[in-house]
């Protein structure tokens, strides 16, 4: 197996024609709101066979003003915003409490597309957060009941024991609440859509929320790639 990092990097190609379809994107035909375009692009990523298109990078700023990023799952997107969930006591939960503003990034290489979203974040009421959790899988509930996310772990055996106990509870009581589990919504102030182009003339269309925009509540702008 090749272990030379620089050699591996030089051997890789971005958007191989065998694996990626770079579709034309005419921004003049884009809908008036970013949610409409996001929904279309998400459906097209699913149809094109993009693995795990609902995963996204979540960037936050912690209590000391330092940036952090991780991969999380999209729980929904509607007029209220893009939603995700975590423990309020986790590292990202604490960061959102200190600085309730975040950014999201989706990458769908099968189509050479990215979507970036940023804006203020609010937490949903506890009842709604629990309903979202209980609508998910037994494994999701077991993970939430295991708790202690981001805390230091003494050993993998400690994790195994806690996880096995949480799985047992989740199986016997599928509506058991997790007191710290919280559904968050990011209300987009800016959403950027990036469509890759083989000639590197990538199309970047950004929507910005503004009171001075048209009736949709958004203005649209092209960006240099």
C-alpha cells in the first residue's frame, strides 16, 4: 500500500468523468428562494447515487472564539431553517450556547456540487427535540441515551458497557427521553450554490437574505470561482 502522502496526493484526480457528472447550471433559471434550489439539488444527489448526501460539515466558534468543525446529519430543511441535533452539553452544544451562529457545508462529488449555508442558530423546544429523536432509529436513541458526548473516556470497555445498557433501555422504552438532546435550527442569512465545471469556470450563485430584496426576501448574486 502506498504510504507517501505527497505521492498519493499527486496521483488523485478531482471529478473523474467515470465517477462525476458535471451538469450545466444556469443561474438565471434558479428559483427565487434557496430552499427550493437546495431541495432540487438534494433530490438530484440522491438520484445520482451520492453516498450519504444528508451528511454535512457544521462549523462553530467555541467559548474562546476558536473555530471548530465536524460532520453531522441533516434532520430537515424548511422555512424555519436547516436543522440538526446534538446534546446541549456536547462540545458543539456548548459552542452554540456561547456563539449561536454557525455554518454548514454539503459536498456532493458525484455531481461536482457544494452548498454552503450560514446564519444564526436557535434551539427547538424540548418537546419538539424529543419528538425528533423518537422518530429516528433505535440506534439513534441508544446513542443519545449513552450521553456524555465530548467528555473524556477512560477506556473502550467503559463505552461498551454504557452503550449496551443504553441499547437495552432504547429497545424496552422507545420513547424514553434524553434530557440534553436538542434540535437546532440554522436560519440562513446566506446560501451559496457551487456547480463545478470541467473548464474550471465554476458557477457560484449566492442568495442573501435582505429586506431590500424582491418579494421572496432574497437577493441573488454571482461570485467569481
